[in-house]
């Protein structure tokens, strides 16, 4: 079943998260077969429930790394 998850990533540089020409986030999209978009600081992940959950964990980990740097 398709799930839509919206994440507000406080303190995370969305530009750095997505990368140059969305390079970083495209890897996540391909790895987990999800669609990821951002608008007004909200990241939206759409896909199968298990894939969305896995992508969320990766995105949160990426943000944690960005916050430390």
C-alpha cells in the first residue's frame, strides 16, 4: 500500500541533504523505490510503506550527519 510521509527536518540544510542537482536524494529514491520532494522546508516521501520507513531512517541519519558538520 502506498504511504505518504511528511517530515519537518529542523536544523537540517535541505540543499545539502538533496545535494547538487539532487544527487544525494536521488540515490535514496532509487535505493528504496520512493519519490522524495521538498516544499517550504517539508520533505515528502511517497512509496510502499516499508520503503518509506527505510528511506526515512536514511534521511534522518543524513540530517544527523549534516547537523554535526
